[in-house]
C-alpha cells in the first residue's frame, strides 16, 4: 500500500515558490505542474519586462531557473515604481538598476524633475549600455505640472542616442535647443508628446517631418511657435492643449481625431485636407477668436456657423456651449450631416429653444443620424427640456441619451423629467435614457492622460 510522502514542516513564514509549485514538480489541488517555469526564456522575458521594475527584479529570487531572466529580458524602468523618499534618492536607485542590467531597454520613464535636480546623473544614464535600443523615452511632467521651475535643457544625446529606435517620446518641462532636431530622423517614432516644452517652430516642423510613421501627436502648454503645419501621411490623432496660434492641417490623409483638450483663447484651426477625420472637439462659443475652417473659404465657430461647409466624415463631435441654442446645434448638424455621437457641455441659457413651430419645416428635411447624445450640466429647466425633447421626438435611430447633472437628480426629479421630455413618445423605440450625477468626466482632460490615449476612438466617452 502506497504511503503519502511527508509534507515539509511549516515555519510559520510564507515560502516562495511554494513546495508544491517548484519547477517541474507536481503540486496544487489539481495535481498540475509549474508550466510557467517551463516556458521558453523569450516568453518569460516578455512577461518580466511587463512587470513593475521592483517586481521584475524580484523574480531573480524565485528559483535558479529565473535568476538570469531579468538581466536578459528587455529592461522596462519606470522611476515612479521605485520606493524612494525623494528624487535624489530615486536617482540613486535608478543608477544602480541601470548599472546591473546589461540591456537592451524597452522603456525608460522618469520625472522631468530629475533633469532639474540630477542633470549629471541623467547625462550618464543616457550613455549606459542598459538603454541600448530604447523604444520608449519619457521625461514626464509629474510633480512639475503646477511648479514654477526654470526651463530645463534636454541633453542633445537624448535625441541622437535613441533616434533610430524610439517608438514613443514624452518630453516635459524642457527647452529643446534650436537646431537639435534638424538633422535627425525618427524612422520608428509613432507617439510624440511635448508638454510644457519650449521649441522653435522650425525645430518642431523638422521633428514632425522627420517622423514618417508618426501616428499620435500631443502638444500641451508648449511655447516657442505660433504655427503648426501638418503634412503627414501617417498621423491619426492630433491633440493640443493651451495653444494660442494656428494649426493648419494641409494634408493628412490618415487623420481621424483632432482634439482641443482645454479651451484656450485664440486658437485657429484650418482643415484643408483630412478626408478620414471622424472625431472633433472640443469647440466652443465662448471665444470669438476661436476659428475652425474646412477648406479654404468656409470658416466657422459656434457664434457664427457657416452652413456652406459640409463635412461628411465627422461622426463624433464635442462642443462647449456657453449659451445653449438649438439653432446653433442644428447648423452644426447641417455642417456635419453624418454625426453619430454628440457631446454638449451646457452653461448659461438665454434662448427658450422652442422648436415645434419654429423648426417645423426643418424636421422633415433634416436627416438626423445621431445614435448617442450626452448633455452635461443638465438642470431640467424649460430651455434644457425644450432642447433635449427635440432629439427625443425627432432622432429616429437614437440609441442612448444621457443627462448629467447635480445631486438634484433624485427619483422625483427623474420622474418629472420623464413626463416633461415626453419619453414615452420617443420616435426611436429602442432608445435608452440615463440620468446621472456629474461624473469625473473632465473636458479639459478628455480622458487623455497620456499620448497612448490618443488612440482611443471616442475620447469623450465616459469610462470607469
């Protein structure tokens, strides 16, 4: 008769790896084996490179099978993952990690504050073998976002050293020396973010032109240029924040998303050739200096919408309406006749937005293709009800309509709104209506926290 093998004595401390999960041993309640340790080194290395740096380095202690894997896996180092009491202490940890790892590197991300506090250390890091073949370089804005700091100088070597391999670059709180990028090409760069950067117009244009596969461009609070001209076969998403100047889309056959992340005075946008442009926003009626032009003659803003321009490619539109007017929104819908999603930020209301008589003739000829409507700051006052009821009673393929408001959206309020909006008479029988409190949906961020986020098809859609 077989006898059960003796179990290891308990020491009262957790063991890793557990005795039943050692490499090649049977164990677990299902009698399985450690299949992870049996994977090829290349796959294990990929897994390790996706872990936070402190966890990736700890895999060396799992078993002898794992000891060499961290050093042979592509390095992914995010300074924010390191336990440290300050940036100087963190710089010491980064130096030790880079000295211990032979490379190559996938990602290197540190706060731009390192450039301010430890410039010599940053210079030395860039030259280390551990960063050979670097794909992603980030000097992110971090704690400097609200800090009045002197302009930092980005080392020239950061561009020259990695220009051939970079796929993503985020540069923050830096002064890029004029002419630094002029002789460079970035053959693999797909995502570029310049945040609170000083860069000349020539250098910026050279950087864009030297990136033939660039797909996402984020320009946030950056200065030194008044005009950005886009001639790119590859760009899919362009986003600007706090930019007062001209953005001219001369030829962008792949462009799908054009975003203004924060309302800022004096932005002029001209779209000459962008046949695939689907997502547009935010545009506002608050700033009469804001201009949006399609083609060479039709210029519009929300104070004076030109109905001579017809842009059929745009399907998602976000607008900031300080003075709510159904007339203005209908003009926008004529300009963008293929709209499927409309996001509206509501503020002051002057117009009563009565439409049943005024727009009686419009209803029959206007082809409303809207499937989603979101109204933020909805208060349920008469003008809001009139405005919203137009879509309830006339949008034939409407799928959802969301009313975001304050804490007053209680059950009594919702019941009253159901009656006032005549939801039972909705023309689209499948339409769903949602009443919610204002959520963490900030139009100034528009869900864009990182240049990666520019690949989101609908950056205005609420996500938990």
